[in-house]
């Protein structure tokens, strides 16, 4: 009995070692709406000369910003604060104004008009300009609290390695005004952030970039001096290559 054509085609492909390549465009969200971006791109238009909150239907990775009117000042694009959420944004609005990509609270990133896309990401508190892929570095994190053993060894470093960017975010304020946090190496504990660089009594972020390359085998460390604090927490974000 002769096989139907579709069955013959199936068995031929199965046993002949020849395979078909089927390309399926990816789209749609995964999990809670807004918790991850949709693969793809969106054109987001500022309908008026005012701030704009991004709609969940536009939670795509790439955003091209346009405007129906000429903007007369820097405006805000208000984004969700889902930890790890990342956007690549091009500012093609009219009027020659910058756009601040920011969450409903916290700090944001200024997106200049025109130019290449700017990649930003959030830790759930603030938005940061992502420099890991541009610099070839790898973004790593090291959380700490007032009770963390100090100094806290983060990782070993070798000659020639470079921390291209370091950000300390104080998420919970320390309640002793004398508390301090420094970041550096065992040889130089204040190399990146020294005493007075970080205010531990307020929730805020602190950033250093283009740090001198390491010239000896050493360890990246965080030194927490909590004093009499009964609370306090933060995260060190660093990009190393």
C-alpha cells in the first residue's frame, strides 16, 4: 500500500539524515507582565511636551523614542523597576532634548538625542547605563549588610585586570552616623571608594569608572565599619575585565 505523500516525506526526512530548518519569530512575554522584556522593538511616541510612562505593551528590549511635538526641555520616560530589566533606547524625539530613562522612584540615565542606542538596566531601585558589553567587562555583584564580616573578600584579581566601573548602592541606611563602607584591595583598601566617598546614612548610589589596572596578585575587598548600627545593607556592582 502506498503511503500518503505527507507520511512518505516524514519517513524520508527521518531516515535520510536530511532535515528542514524552520525559523519561528520569537515574541510575547514570559511570566508576570513587565517582569521581562518582549523580544523585539517598539516605537514609543511622546504625544505631548511632557513626561511619559511606558505602557506594558511596549516592554520590548529595543525602544525608539519619537515625539508628536517638539520637546522644549528634558523629559522623563518612566520605566518599570523590575530588577534586571534591560532596555536599549534610541532618542529620536524632535526638539533636540535629552530624555531621562528612570523608574517611578530613584535615579535614571540621560539619553542624548540621536546617536547610538543606549543600553540601561535596573537593580529595582535605580537605572544605570550598562557598560559591561561595551567595555568587554563582566557585570558582577557583591551584597553586604551591617553584619557582614569585614573586610569581605569579593574576588581574586591578577596583574592586568581592570575594574572598568564600580557602583555601590546603599539600599538600607545604616543607623550609626559614624558607619562607613570602603572598596579596594587588600593592598589598598580605599582604591575605589575611600572614607567619605559613600554616605551610609542615606539610600543612594555612588559610582566610579576607569579605575587603574591592578599590577599585582591581590583581592578585591569591601570594608564595612558599622559602628553601633543595627541595620544597613547595600550592593557592590562591578565590571571587571
